[in-house]
C-alpha cells in the first residue's frame, strides 16, 4: 500500500481563470461524451471479462474529443474536459459491473443478463459514487496534497490540444491493427491466440503459457514494469510453486477427483481452478482490508474538512465562491442519496426471491433492508477509499476488486447470521445460491460506486487544472454513468452468449478455451456461495492471506528505504488469481515500457513526456481495437450460436504455422510499441 506523501497544497492556477466563463455543457459535448461513454463501457467490459483489468479512458477520450470538436467552428478546452469526464465514466462503470454481476450467471441464479436489474444496479451504484465523493472534493483535491497522476496527465493532454490530430492517428493505427489480428485469431481462426507448455516432474506439473493478442501487451505497457512484474509474480506463485507443491503433497484420491483424465497443462489448470486460485481470494480480501485500515485517518480528516467547508459556505464566512470551486449543492447531494434507496430496494426486491431462499415475508423484508443499508454504508466507506487511492496511485490501480471482496465476504457472513437460524444452507444448495445472489447484488452496488468515485476524483483534478466548473463535471459524470448503464446490459448479454463466462457455456458445442474468464466475478461467486454453503478451501485462503501480509511487509520496507519499486499487494493478488497465460503478455508489455524509458534516459523531460504520451495513445488503440472487434464478433457468434461460424478450416497441417505466425505477430507488436514509445514525435 502506497502511503500518503507530505501535502503539497500550493494553489493551482487554472488554465482558464475563474473569472472567465466559457461554454462547458454544450449539445455537441454531451452527445460526444455519451457516445464515447457507451463505447468505452463496451470495450472495457470485454477487456475486464477477459483479463480482470481495465484501463483509464480519460486520455484517449480527451484526444478523440479534441479531434472531433476541432471540426466545429467553436470549441474550447472546457468542452473537451466535459467530454472526457462523461466518457471515462463508461470505463469505470464497466469495471464495477463486470467484477460482480457475471457472478449471478456463474451461480446459476441468472440464465442471462436481465436488462432492467443490470441497468438499475449499475446506474444507481454509479450515481452513488458521484454523490459520495462530492463532499470530499475540497478535502482530497485542495487540501490533502495528493498527486492524482491520471488527472494531471489528462489535464496536460487537454492543454496540449494542438497535437490532438497526431494522437488520434496513433489510436487509429493501433486500433485497426489489433482489430485485424483479433479477427484472424478469434473469428477466422487462422492464427493461434495463445501458446502453452507444461513440464512433468514426478507427480507435479509446471505450466506456463501466453496469450498472443496485442491488448494484454498494451495493458502491461500502460501499468508499467513495476505492476507488470508483480502481476506476473502472482502467476509464478500459483503456477510455478503452488500447483506443483499441491500436486506433490495432495491425497491421491483428492488429486484424481480434481484432475480426472487431464494431463500436462490441462491438469495444472484443473488444480489451479479447484484449489490454488483461492490463495488469490485470501490475498485480495487481506489487501482490501489493508487499504481500508491504512486510509481511515486520511478519510476521516477529509470528511471533517468537507463538513467544515459546507458550514462555512452556509454561514457566508467564506465570501463569494469562485466559479472553479462551485460544487453541486449539498442538499441536492443528501436528498439524491436518500432517493436512490428506493430504486435500489426495488431492484433487490425484484431479484431476491424469498421462496428460493425459503424464508418468510418478514425475514425477506429484513434481508432486503439490511442489504440496502449495508450497500450504502460500505458504498460510502469504499468510495472514500477509492477517491483517496485515486489521488495516491491513480484510478487504474485502485483496489476496487479487493474492497469488493471484503464487502461480499462481510455481507455473506451477515446473511449467514441473519438467515442461518431458519435455513440450513449446507443441506440445500439452491437456497445458498439465492442468498449468495443477494450478497452479489450488494457487492455490485458498492463496486460500481467505488469505481466511479475514483474516476470522479481523477476527473475533478483534471478540471481543477484546466479551470472547469466542478458541479458541471459532476453532472456530466452522472450523464456518462447513465449512458454506460444503458449500454452494459446488452453488451454483457452479447458477450456471454457469444463466448461464455468462466466455466458457464450457454449452449452445447462451445469451447471452454474461448470463454471469457471473468476472474473477479468467478471469485465473488465462489466466496459468497462458499461462505453460505460452508465449502470454501480455507487453508488456501489462509495461505493467500499470509502471502499478502508478507507482501505488505515488503512494501513497507521498500517505502522506508525510499525505493521507487513498490509491491502493492492487490497487483500480486490479481496475478495469483489469473491464468498464467494472461499474466505473461502483461509482463512483456511492462518490459517494453521499461526499455522505452531506458532508451529515453538522456532525453529532455519534455521529450520523455511526449514519447510516453505517444506510447500511451498507441497502447490505448491496441486495447480498444481488440475489444471492439471482440464485441463485433460476438454478434455473428450469438446469432449463429456457433463460435466457429467464421472459421476458415485449414486442417491439422496449419497448426504449427498458425502458432509461429501468432508468436511472430506478438513480437512484432511489441517492437512496434517500443518504437513508438521511444520517440517524442
């Protein structure tokens, strides 16, 4: 856990002075923001379901906005800021949705993503995230001295808007190239999409592999070598140490039950799925609790400061408030928060079936009220954590999955206490499933709120630098949430019916290898059901928690020594939980970022920043292109109910050339990304 640095609270001089008024919320800005929010939501839903990570959309959205709005006679930097504010909400809300709601599919509680509940949960959770962070803006952005790295970077891109055209070309080049590769890998299937190898020693199997698509390479570049190494290290803990040790020491009958007839890499994957990945559960839960404990005092101070500022404004002691400090009025925030309890209660009532759980109407009502109350309590708590963490390490590195695991673990224990006296969940799995679905709904509200909270604070920091009006950004953040909420349900349904999620395949004949892993949602379903049913492998969870404690201790030691390399625990936890073939290309991307940085070691700071921005935009294009092609391919797959509908069958003789071409293309993309990221122009 990165700790707060000493406050640096010198006043920021806005690019557009407070006494100057420019159009911000315009028709063209709103329309573009809504469209980009929906697109970013879809693209990041695909990426998040595939690899369990999403990337910030603010900078790509800002660059696209500048290019589009330049076509109009009049546009300005504040309009561009409004567009990126709305657009980035789509990416963040996608994270909140895909980390939780697919768990309802994996539990078998939903057969598909139901539009109205999905839309309402994401909409209400996202708006709560905006409302919860409005009172914290002044404390976290003005007084805490936090860096908000992505917010600052976005503001710098907006200020350097004259270079927007080149940025769009980089995004387009990366997007088109990665889309073509995705088409060849997943649609036409003439190029291999991943490779893996396994080595057997005695009863143990060591496995390693790699996805060959450019999107994960780009993710590794964006998060940098530090995080990429940690994610890969988590994979090594699972696949190089955890799986072989378990296979060498497990009871033969237990091992036979898990592995079945599988051999080689498939046997290792079966052990990982049944046992080893639960180390990631323990590590994530521990990391989420650590995030909360470490930030209690800063959050408390921030809330006190915000309350004092509100009282000062109400008494008139603060004088006239500059345009750049005007927030949404606090009474609207309070009444809006209270009003959201109604649709959240309604959707809980719609989804949680009392007959499926086997409880009385009175206990059903109590369950719903407890769920709504806990969602609001945990939502505010973890929105505050997310807002503070966005200031420390950026919204892309926010511990959203960790705090959501902590939420679902806690509410599952509460439900077990509340309902366990009248329902024996250990006997009836269907009742445990229905109760687990209640925990998932609570976690979904909290996860959406926390994801949007971090993004909102990042956008408000960018707005502070460029001279935006906070309450106008807050309005557009909610508009972006609404656009994304409307888009997510059909996109999630389309992806599920085209590829499948985890080990749930919607129809016969689908390949498990094509399914989107949805790692966080799989984890959420396992935790909620396991707590209620009593079948969690607590030994593995305990080992993961112990690993997390050790990693936290190492991070504290590195912090004390002033090291630039840190070990945020949730990066390792994600790696433990991800299949090894997803962590390997992320490591390669991190190495590309490191190599490009080394090549620019003697360049000026301006050239290094410009080269880094070029690499970021190209990497964003690689991610967006592959993700949008993945969504596009989902249409014919779902219509034909066959993932091979576009496949070109070249016979077994093509298997080796397909692998060689896949590896060669992956290396070519790495070299292309390096070449772009080491040049300032």
